[in-house]
């Protein structure tokens, strides 16, 4: 099989043209120099501009640039305008930035750019500087694979390349003297120290310094991943990194007292520097000429869609669970992000929580089992991030206590899930008739996990290799995969299916063996180079359908070497620190896949990368979003000029995406600021105001007109409006509009109608409950026996697909949940069920013990302790509440008690200090025009604050009805005691009837069907009926009544039925 390359991908052509157009107006020229020259003139401010090289002796051939800086600056602005990028006002260097997302063909683009620059302008000498041996091997392999492709595109253009190392420095002579295209590939480590051989005199070169010859060619320097090559972040306030010095040079120093230091200080005398990366530091994006970032690549489906598999396990409720996710320094304090089991309502949820020093985890979680864990110390020291609880518990990042499964069991489950997803993908392609090889990549942090060596030096399978073969046999025997094995035994298929790619040690005196990777010295780089040679040599073979190797184990340090388009699953089997591993790992599998003929197969329907994660999806997504924000230099959830400029749209159906661009983005940003929709919080960054939230919620004409005036084109306006909606998060009802104080209408409080109403409802009552313990126990036993069977305690793999990535963040959908058997480490540990249930139900241990034993359901407790306890808590409380209500009796508070204990004071209305909010989601009743509606002719409150649409409609009906003499929405302080907690009725109403006024207390609900009420709600409604009935009987108020209604029509029916 041969890889097939497409020559006319629009986004790649755009990236190539962005560079070549910088030199428009340049004639096809070369420069000449003498190879023997040891001294080269000092570097001008802009190296290579309008300078001819001359000399005597053997002739060398170099690049020659004869364009004035004003011409290059004009070309730069033309390129930036075309790409919708902000202008660089001055040309302070010939360093140009190209931003391309991983997996979109960055290497292809810059290699083809070399051919174009030679074709158009005659440039012949190129130096490619890469950060590691891995990428160096990748570039070399790409040149070999692209040879025929480029030969067809550029007939007669022969490209010669070599990798610079200490053993082939003599090759630099032919690089300097050749008249053809020469590409020198080097790692930063090979040129960034004065002691590197490239900066020393070499006998094979007639004692010339290799770097002098390279400099003399005025090479076009291509920097692949400059953020790693340079050794700095581009901040001008900081010292230059060693890699940047090696390329750009630095001012001479008195310390330049050796040949090597003098050579290093001069840099490479580059004609220009072209910098390619997906993740340029925010301080180092000068002269940006092309941008295809992660957001645009994902939106245009130029890379694989991402989905994340995360393993959810069930707690058993015995030990407190704590996992340290990260430590961080905030503006106010140090905080630790902990994963904890938090009580939410009646259930336990595993959640990530930010916790400051000094916090007790019982307060954080609401669970007594955390009582003895107080966060005493937090370390944010890079590489040593940790937390301490007392003197006994100290956790490093991603360590856990109280975990239900061991690290080894989690690794086993992750390997099994990788196999499962791999086989599904193979099955999917087979059914669709697609000849696409599927690869899975499993990163480990130690060779010993995959391969070990006995005393004789013979290789043996390591732990993960053994687990893989065991799990492959199990998974392939699952019903959905049985057809894939054919007639081959599962163990034989498994043994052939996996291979390890690691650094290789070929030390004399012993057999070749795999070793852990380190590129910090020459020997480590040589060992890594052997691994990368193997990886690249097998690149085509690994991608060929039918080849046996389908699962690849490799060292996490070798990630950069993996760039195979047919990686569909990535599993990170390693101890995760706080380093930014998610984006790096995902980058290994983003490239669009190829089929058996070597052709790309685009589209998310085929290209889906599954990451088997060692954390929850929520945590993975949050950290990935943070990494993306750092890499792209954007602020998720903020309105920014750059954010608008990055947006792409298709002006017409079928057209190629174009950016909104910097000019339009600035106009829109300034318009939003002027309209006070946003408030600037930095250069080109603004904070969303409530006014924008309201405008988006109401889809106002004003906002639409503002966008239309600033943004030309229907499709551009659409993507801008969509982003604004994403940036404006759902509005909190308490921030919906203007805050309104609700005044008390004294005239209404003093009116005869209201006084008569108050005389009837102001009385307090007390209740008694008559419950026999035997009856309570019988009810609990009956409820427990009615429990559905508790499921076995298993694990669940949740598969979540990332639908969109934009500046509002990640949007996702959970597509699949799959229960699997898990070996729980705490399966024999059971919680103290009586203590837990006694705390949750307020019943005695004796009552609970008798009921649980009699119910015969304790075997269910052993199967799944936490689920059983949760279910038992619900049914016991429900049974208890029903009995309490059934035995309920109310009576007026004894007349001998003080008045405050016997009656609600009228002052509760004024003391309520009632407030509400207007706006689209406000809670004060307003008209269609948004104006407040006054109820002061009937209510002691001028405005009515409501909790629902039902209450809003009821308030309007009360206002409009002529027979309603007065009414009030009862304040929160007006409560009725019940066994289930205090209850606050909704309304008190006086309705005029021919035979006298009726005094009604109403509870408004969305439905009057009692079956739709929760047990506690139903119990409180019944208690209120008993309360008002007791007042009616004791004080002979036959015109007082309480009812639950859903509308004014229902209320009329209640009145008619009660008083006819």
C-alpha cells in the first residue's frame, strides 16, 4: 500500500500561499559565497535583505532576498487581510507565524512550501529545526513518502535532505555547495549549545565550522513546534531561550571566549524564519499569516471527532473517598480540587469540588463519614503538588483514598474497554465495506509494564502485556464480537495483535532490549532514534489492512513520534500528573484516516477518536478546555475581538470557509461596548453584562440591528449571533432584570375585608401524632419488601461525544452507557447500616434492626450497599410520613400561652421586606410590555411576587374578578407546623357571594391530581386541611375553607361545592 496525498486541499493551499505571497516581487536569485571563508560579516537588523554574497575559492550557493522591507510589510498586510488577521504595524523581524492544528498536515504544508519557494523565487537552502528526535524522524519519513507526489507536482525539482548529527557533519559541505534544493533537518538540542559539534572546527571540512557554512547559505529556517524549540515563551521581558539564540543569534558578549560560543551567538543568518505549530505561545505570534486552530479544524471536520470513555464505579459507603485532581493558586487563596462523594438531596454524587485550606470535608460534602478529614496543607510547587489531612493522609495529584477499585483493576478495565471499542470500530467498518485498518495506541510510563527481562536477558511479557492477552480472550468472546475471530483461537489472535515500540538499547555484550526513554544526552537520543526509526519504518505496514499488529504499546515520552492517521483509540495507562497531557494525547490520533488504497477518508461518520480516560468526562473536558485556552490564547466564556475574528463561515453554499476577520470583529466589539452590552476587562477582552443576557433571552431587535450594522453577510451574522448566545450563559432569575422593592399598602391592611380575613387565618395551632410502633414497623417492613431488586454492584463505561468546540467551551452528548463487571477492592467491607439509616430517618436503631431483619432484604444490602441504603432511606421515610399524617390531629395553641405564640402578628407583612425582579425571567407580575402591574386596590402588597406561571395567571385572575374583595400572597413567615416540616400556603382570598363573603386559603399547583404530588407535598396539604379545619371548628368560622387548586375556575368549583 502507498499513501495517497491530495494536492488541492483548500486549507493547505491557503497556508502555502500565505507564505509564498510574502515574497511577491522577488526575482528568482541565488547568492554565492566561498566555502573556505571562516569569518562572516555581522548580522544586519533584518538578515538577508538586499545583500549579495561574494568571495573567493570554492563556490557555495545560498539564498538571496532583494526586497525592501516596505514591500514585505505590504505583502504581509495583504496576506493578513485575506486571512482576516490583525495587522502587524511594523516589520521588526522576518519571523512569520503559521498556526495549524495538529493532524491537518502541517509537515506536508511546509515541505510543499519549500518546493513553491524554489519554484517562484529560486530559494534552495532550508533548515528545519525540530524539538526532538521523534519529529526529526517524522520529517525524514514524510520526505520519503512524499517523493513521488512532489515529483509529479514539480517535475525536475529534486529535493535532497539529511539529518544533522555528530557523525555526518561533512555532509554540510554538499549542503552549502549544491545548486539544488537542500533541506537540513536538526533537533534543537544538536545546535543550541556552544559545545555542539556543529559549532566546532571539523577536520573533514578543512577545519571549517559547520555552522559557518550553514550561515553563509542564508537558509530559510523552518521551525517545527517553536514553543518547544526556542526554550522560552517569547516574552520580550525574559531572556532568550537557547533554541532561539541558536536560530536568531544574540548580542556579542565578553563571555564569547571560545569558538563555540562565538558561533552560537551569531545564529543562523536566516533569510526568514517560518514557524509552524498548533500551539504558539501568546507572546510569540508576531507576523501571523495563517491560522487554522483547533476550533476551526473541529468545526470543519478536518480532524477526527473526539469521544471520551470514562469509568464510573459505585461506592459502598464504608470509607470516605477523596481523590486529588489538582492544586491551584487563586486570587484569594490556595485551593485543592478534590473528587468527593457529596450528598445531593437523598443521593450521593461523586463530584469535583474546590476546597480551601482549613475546610472540614464533612461541611463540604454534608456527610458525617468525612468528619475527621480537615484540609491542613496545600502545595502548588510544580512537580510536587499535594495536599495533607492531619498527620496521616497525604495525597499527590491523582492519588486517592477510599477508592473502590485498585489502580491495577482500573488499568485492566481500561485495557478491556480499549479492546472493546477497537473491535466495535473494526466491526463497523466491515459492515460498511470499508477497508480501513484500525489501530489502538496505549501509552505507558515504564517499559517494565509491557516487557521484562529475566536473569538471562530473555524478554518476557510484562504486566500489561499479560492483561491485554487475558482481556482480549474475554472481550472477543462477548456475543457482539464472536464473529470477528473466525476460526482462530483468541489467544493466538491476541498474541499477534499487539506490539511494543520503545527506545532500544544495543549495548555491546548483551542482546538488544527495550528501555525507558530519555533524550537528555547523546546516548538517550540515539536509543530514542532507534525507536522512532522502527515506528516510522512500520508506518505504512501498520496502516495496511490485514497486517496483524492492531494494538500498540509505547512509552508516554514517545508521544510526539506517533502520527499515524489510523489511530482510533488512545488509552493513557499512566500515573497522570498536572502536565498538559490531554491535548498532547489527543493530538496523536486526530489525523484523518486512510483506507487500504492510501486515500484519505474524511467525515465524522468515519473519523471518531475514542480516548479511554482515567478520570470523569467532566474533569477531562474542563482540563482540556483549559489547555485549549492556554494554547490558543483565548478566554472561554469571554467576549473578545480575537474570538469574533476566528469565526469562520461559508459566504455561499458549497464555498470554502472564510474568517469573519479582524476588521469586522473590532467593529462588532466596539459596538457592543458602546451599547453597554459588555464591559472591557483587558485589551480586546470584555465581560458580559446582564443587559446582553436580557437581549439574547428576549431576542431583541436592538441586538439584531447592532450585529447587522457591524457584520456584513447573512452567514457571518449567523455565526456571530450563535457565538454570542453560547457566551451568554443562562440567566439567573435573580439577575434577570431590575430589582424591585414591594411596598406594603397600609390602606388595604386596615380595610374591613382584610381585617375580617386576618381574624380567621391568623391563629396558630399545634399538632399531635398518634402512631403505634408496631404499625410503623409493619409499614416499613411492607415498604422494604416492595423494593425492586437491587442491581449488582458493577462499573459503567460512559461514552461522551464532543459535538462542538467553540469559544463558549465544549458541548457534548452522552451516547452510550455500558455496565461491566468490576473487581471491587472493598467488596467485603460493609457500612454500619443502622447508624446510616438512623441518621437519615431519625428512627431508633432497635426499630430499624427489627424492620430490616423481618423484611428479609438484607441480602440485597450485601449485593450493593450504597444503592440499598439509598432506596431503603426513601421508602422508610415515605412510610413514616404517611403514618405520621394519618395519625395527625390539630388544635389551637392553648389560650394561656402568650399572644405571640397563639397568633401571627399583622406586622409580618411589613417585616417581610419583599423584593422581586423584572425582566424576561423575572418573578414579579408584569404586563406584556414589561411594565409592573399594580395590585394596590385589592392586595396589601402593591406588586405580586410569584414562583410559577400558574401563580402568575392566578394573580391576574384575582385582580380582574369583580367578586374578589381582597387577597394576599402570604409571606414566607406565615407558616403552619406539620410533621414533615413547616408549610407556607400560597393565597388568602375574600370572595363575595350573595349570602355572605367566603374566606378561602388556596394552594396553587400545576395539577390537582394527588397522584402527581410528592409524598411530602401531599402530606403537607393534608396537614393544612387539618389546621384550618381545627380553626373553623374551634372558633365557629363556617365561612373559612382551605383547598388545593390549579386555576380560578377550579377555585370557583371548590367554593360552589362547599357553600351550596
